[in-house]
């Protein structure tokens, strides 16, 4: 790498001139695998006397320690920022005049697979209820399938701002990361010292935006010095900061929401996640030379490329795989989750993961084509891209809050918003000859 913190501001680092970055791809795939495993291992489910009882296996003693590694949203947003910077710089080097087409393409790639999910899960719960499946499990499953879409809502907003943030990174050289991080700390101070707990949701953008921006600097070749002992020092500082924050601050030990905790570090995101991100990313950057060599092997590179191309589908469909397998086991066969960590729990674990993996493979094979589906597009004005992206983000937020519950109209409204945003991202609005009558054509 030749570009450093004092190097050219707009050049593309030679190492990043290739089509893929093995380090970034490895982090992305590793993070998705951990997300899937964590969500598959967490549920504690029982159905007794017509009541569904749920719990979290990681709420057991010392389960919080696992979340310091398994909470991998920092890796996902970092990888996203790195990929965005590499892609945008390559595009600009090729002479692209506007970045609006890049934003439109990225947002549609995030949104279209969600429409495939909605095509199944909007009618699906109604069908299950018609077949006589108890309402409570159906509503719980339908809500859960949409709950994880919060990540995409935040990602769409950050993607929309990525071209601007890349320019800001070139100008501010990392100071913008500090500003975002400081803003997150201020939000937490206000959140915990007043009754305005709603302020905490500003950290969805401040915290994950800061981590994404750190990835932008990696993709711009400015983290060359963060290696070896410096990377280990960053990791040590991050994990030490996390430990101090949960010991002396208002933050719980777990980096995910746990039943019974008065405060969740994830909903809304808490500033302690910035320290966790520093710890995880320092460790990852320390391992980067080893990861890069491993990822350069031809079979590994092919596997990473294939997994990366289906990452969205895997993320979207691993929860449906969970609710389908758990539903059959609990409602169909009367099974319940053994005591987490017990001998029976470990004995059943291989079968549980095998069934879930088979179900996910089937669902991914059926749905992967949607992720690779390319809609026709045309140049779209920047203002229209912003409006359409906001529409997609609004729809994703609606699905996050309500899921695909069959007893609400909100999921339909949210899905229509996403579909409208997707169409507007590829359909330029122009004034036709009917403009005098007040009709706008697309």
C-alpha cells in the first residue's frame, strides 16, 4: 500500500485496485456466519397449555462473554465502509461524473431481496392461520422475521450518505470519525441523565456511521500503520474501554439485548459499542496479513466470492429457517429446548444445527436468484435517489417494528414503500405533455 495518512487524497491504493479485497470479504462472511450461529443458538422455546414461552440461552451465567465476539455488527459496517470506498474510488477513476447511480444501484441491491422475503411472509402467516396453526406462535414468528431488518434500514441511510462521507474523509482525514463518536457519547449522556430515552436512536446513525467511516478510511488506504503492535494496542484499548464502561457505566455486560436487563446495548445502540468496535477491529487488523494470505488461496477465494454474493439472502432467510424448524419441532412434535449448557442441550446441538443448515440451504437456493436479479435502470437525478432511498429506509423501519404480522396493515404499507422506492431508483421522473393537467409521468 502506498497511500498513507499523509499521501494523496483521492488516489486508489494499488492493493485495492483489484476487484475484491480478501480481508474485507473474509470479515463480511465471518460476520454473517456468526450472526446466523448466534441467532440459532440463542432461542429457548417451549409451548405449554397454549402459551409460547421464549428465552435467551446467552442470558445464562457468563453468556455475556460470548457476545463480546458474537456481536459482529462492527465488522459488518466496517466491511461495508471499506467496500463502499473501494467501489466509489474505482468508479471515479473510471470517469463517473455523478455518484447517484452508484447509490441507486447499492440501495436497490439491498432492497430487492427484501421484496422476495415479503412475497412469502406477507401471505404466509395468513395461510398458517387458515390451516389451524395457533395464532400466538404465528404472530411471534412473523414479527421476528422482520425484526432483524433494522440493520438494513440503517445501512440504506448510511449508503445514501457514502459519497459525501468519502469526500469528508478525504478532507477531514479521520476527524469526522471522532466527531461521530463524540456525538454518540453526548447522546448517551443525555439519554441516561434525562427522560429523553428516544434520543438514543440517534446513535443508530452516529455509532454505525462512525464504524462505517473507519472502514472508508481502510478502503482509502489510510490504515496502513494500524498493524502489528499498533493493532494489538487498539484491540487492548477497545476491550479495556468496554470492560470499564460496563463496570462503572450504565451499560449491561451483554452486547446484545437480554431478557430482564433494564438497558439494552443494542436497542438503541449504546456508545459502549464504539469501544467494542475498536477491540474487534484492532484484533482483525492485527490478523490481516494472515487473513489476506488465507483468502488469496484459489478455493478459499472462490468460496468467499460465492458466499459474499449470497450474503443478503443468507441474512434474510436464516431467521425463517429458524422459525420453520423450531415451529415443526415445538408445535408438531411437542419438543422444547433443553436447559442451555446442559448435557442434553449439547447432545441435541448437532442435530439442531444440521436441520437448520439444511433448511437454510434450501431457502437460499430458492431465493438467491432474487438477490442477483438486475432491474432495468436509467440515470436518475440525485434528489430522486435521496427521496427513493428514504422511502426504502422508511419501509424497512416499518417491517423492523411490526414484522409481517397478519393482524396489522403496517407490513403491507411498509412493503409498498420499499417497492415504490425500488422502482423510483431506476425510473427517472420527467414532465410529459400532460404536465399542464398536473399529471407526472415516470
